[in-house]
């Protein structure tokens, strides 16, 4: 019966036509999904797989000529891109935008009203040789979208005594300079060129090394530049990370320990010398919450969180909790202006939620109760 009613309802409801994907929608989808590279800088070469979308014109004429609305093509070993119904154009060594312009010009000669769009689907594969001061020298397979830093990472990264500088030798005989230090004021490398097929990458040895020592990453070597101090070195490393205690960092030079940060003046300008060791002290990036909470333990540090937020993250207080809260910082009790629950903490702080008076003194209460009970018993026996 139920099935019959459903069939009647469905039969009486007018069927909605399926939504058709227009040519413009298809082009917009193509440009969104397939834009893997910067069209104005990516240089095409043999092995690149591209899509060719043809819009407009007389569909009957286009179909009879073998032109498809969408075609996937591969750039041939001779650098030519062959498109059915349009012909072949040379795209080797030119950008995607330039290749699209050449293909459009050729198509317009046959079909004046058509519009051609060219997009990269899959970049060509490259073989790259990585050597010098890397952990795993060898030959690696990457794509034309990868840069030198990707090849170095695939080769295990720069070895302990390696520089961030080097050279890339292309198959055509060109020599490109490599500098994987961070450009001051940005998050990009100084010189990190795109890879080319059969390129050779050599990472140099540090000539004027300074050694970085930390508990988190062990020992690392950086190459000094002229008049480098701690601040300029950090800038080439990408800046100060959030878990470094600058006040506790030191430059170790023989028996001398040189501070790098002043609480009032900031960075201390001391020129670094080859052979110096910089000792980095990392702050703990968590807050310990204990006492009368549901889940005592470590809570991730958040500079925006208050003591109350950390207690909530630790499961909140239990029924035996009292009203007192203490915060320990560097082994001492921290003092805050106002309500302690609204205070902001520092990494490594320890929050303790006190139990109520009865629970804190449970042992003493039990002892007193026992003594009173014994006293009453002795008094009763003696009388």
C-alpha cells in the first residue's frame, strides 16, 4: 500500500529537467581545478600534459573537422603540441599564456569565432642529481613544478656541516646560484630556482661556520656573513620561533658566555665569530594543570587563554575543589593583579586548583576523630 501511494505521488509530481553544465561553467571549472602553475612563468616542455578547451563556432563544422570541446594532450619530445582539428604548435620553452596565444592564433585561422583555453593538468617529470653536503646524495625524480629546496629535502636535507648555498648546473650548461637562507623580512628563500631536467645540484660546505645547539634539533651549522650578529643570523633563519627563550640564550666562545637579549633594550649587538656556538633554550609549550580538576595533566599553551580556560580544558573542577588557585612560575608562586582566574600565563607555568578545606585536612580530621574516639572509649572504661 505504501509503495502504491509513493508511486502515485512521484507520478503526479512533474519531473525537473537535469541541470545542464554550460560551456562557460565547464571553462570556469577547468580554470579552478587545473591551474597548477603560474601561467605567466611556468615554461612548458616535453612531457607536460595539458587540456585544450575549444568554445564557440559551429559545432557541426568543428565536429566534422575532428575538433573536440575538451582534449587532453601531451607536449611531444620535439616540443610541439598537436591538437586534433587545429594542428601542431611549438610550445617548448614558452609559458602557458604564450602557448595559449599561439594555439589561439592558429585556431582562428581555421575557425574565426572559436576561443581556445590551455591549462596544465600534470607537469613533466624530471631527473635531478643532488650532491655535496646533503644526507643522501643521489638521483631523484621530481616534477617541473618543484624547486631546488624540494630536491634537497628529498635527498635527506642539508647535512650538519653543510651551507645553505650552492650551485645548480643545467643540462644546457647554465649555472644558477642557490641560497636557501631566508630573505630578511619575508618567508621565502633568497634564491630557490625551479628544477630542470638532468640538472646537477651541489650544496657547499660551511666556510665560516657558527654552531647552533638546542635540545629540540640537536646541532646545526650556519654560515656567517660579514658583521653578522645574533639578530641578523636569526633573520636569515626565518626569525624567532615562539618557543625560544631569548633571555636564556647564550653565545659560547671558549670559556665565555655572552647573553644575546636584554630585558629592557632587546637584542644585544655582539658580532659573531667563526666557531662560536649559540645555545638555544626552548620554553615548554604547555601548561600543567593539577589539583582538583577532572583530568590533571598537560594542556597546550595558548597566549590568549586565561587560567580559567586552562582549567576548563583540563575537564573543569571536581566537587571537592575549593576556591583557591595557585600558579607556580620558575619554582615560585606567581602574583597577579586582580582575579587569578583571569590572568594570562606563560609556557611552563603550573596551575594548581586547591581542594576544599575538608579534603585538604582529611588526614588531620581523621586523626582528631580517632583520638576523640579513643578518649571517649578510655573514659567510658575507667568509669
